[in-house]
């Protein structure tokens, strides 16, 4: 039997949820504390660091959970913040996860999200809050549809459409999981980075709420041997324990889905963020959620790139639980520019 959630008290995620989630959240202080303290140093006297010196573990995961627990400021309107330690622009997985939280908090809890389609329209500014406005597009007998726009400085930076469904029985099949080594047999992300921690770009030099173990050679290492197959396989899990809230686990998977997806494109061309003159951004993002899962248990992210052209790269990914079940499918197109 699973142990109870061991993290900091988070009122929006712990306990029985009411039919409409937006009535429950009271987390302005927790989110602001998380933004000010992304490494989680305020929740424990000693925060673990990995082999490259970056904070990780339960305190860091608690900070991410708090950031995803949005502040309701009006009917169908929510506010989120970004960590103080952020890239130049808001991380795409963060805004996608927060937008999905906003949508889910206007939907009865018995309806689970089964798909989302999103566009990244403008770079997000991590120094100011993001306002999420929810349009209750449709409430049917079996399906509920929501549209969310994320606004900063009076302009839309992100839009998302999500569909929720009452669980039903039906046909059931799935592609098998590839044969890969177990995550315990693989080096940690920090061990893989080693002395390159200060050179590699992206999320490499930020606190790590997600434990990642590369099955394929990471692109910042494989680039030394030139182009290789357009594939990236990584074991992942939330680096700690999570409350028993289905929406939270789905939102964390959405967050994790943007971490390594475009790596499959970069591997095909033997380049990587920070090490080479390559610049990029997510353009659009789609996910389909097939089966129940827990984000604090190991899942394999199997990504490949069927095409790149016109300064854009397309990547697809499948998430598998450790028992081999296909739990989600992802497709993203990214802007990728390489300077000569």
C-alpha cells in the first residue's frame, strides 16, 4: 500500500476535491513562496543536490506542485507565477501545466482530461504573473471542452483547448513499450552532465523536480560523434511523492513532456542547446492521455523526429508506464534556427 503524501501541506491538492475544483484553491502564498524559492530551501533545512550540484528531491517537487496550484481571482480567471530562477522566457511545460490546471478546475472531478491542443504564441515573461482565462466551451453528457488563454502585458502568450470525458469501457489495445534498461541501471541526469553542467543550455542549470535517466546517449554527448538517429529515450518520474489528485499527475506529465521532446530533432543533426549556435522555441503542442498513471512512478518517454524543414522540427513521443502500458502520446513542432 502506498505511503501518504509526505510533502508540504498544499490546500489545493490534498484531500477530497469538490465537484468544481476552482472553489477550493487558496494558494496565493504557497505559489509566491515557490516562485521566490524554486530550490525548496525554505521547506527543509537541508536540500539534496545531485552530482552536478543542482537541487532536487521532495523540496524542489513541492515548489513545482505549489506553482501549479493557481490562485482563483474571479469566476473562470486564475493567476499563476513563475520561479525566480527561470530561463529568459517562461518554460513551455510550466505554462501548459498551469493552463491545464485552470481548465480542470472548471470541470467536474469525475471527468478526466483525455486530450489537449496548444499554441505558444509569444515568449512568456517570468518576472510577472500570468493570467489564465477559461472559456467553458461545452458541457455535454460525456464530454466537456474548455479553452484557455494565458495573458501577460495585455497580450495572449499561449492558448490551449482541452477535452475531458467521463470514463467509459470500450476497445483496448496499444503499441508495446520498447525493450530498454531499467532506470536504476542508468546514470542520473546530473551524473551525465558532469563537468558540462555550466555549458549545456535549456533547463540543465535549474532545480530539478523531475528525475531523468537517459537511455539513449544525451544529445550534448552524442553531438561529439555527429548526427545520429532522430530518437531520444528517457526514464522520468516526479522526484518525490505527490498527492492523490489525478489532475495534478496529468499536469506534471504535461510539464515533463516539454523537457526532452525536441532533443530527438537536435540529435539527428548533432547539435544541442547552449553548446552549439542553435536557438529554438515550442510552436505548438498536443497530447492524448490514454490510461491512468502516477507521475511519481517511473515512466519511459520514447521520442522520435519524422521531419525537420523550414527552420521547424517535428517530434513525436510516447509515454509508457513501467509495466509497459502506453499512457500518453505527444506531438510538438518547434522553431529551430542554427547559426553558421
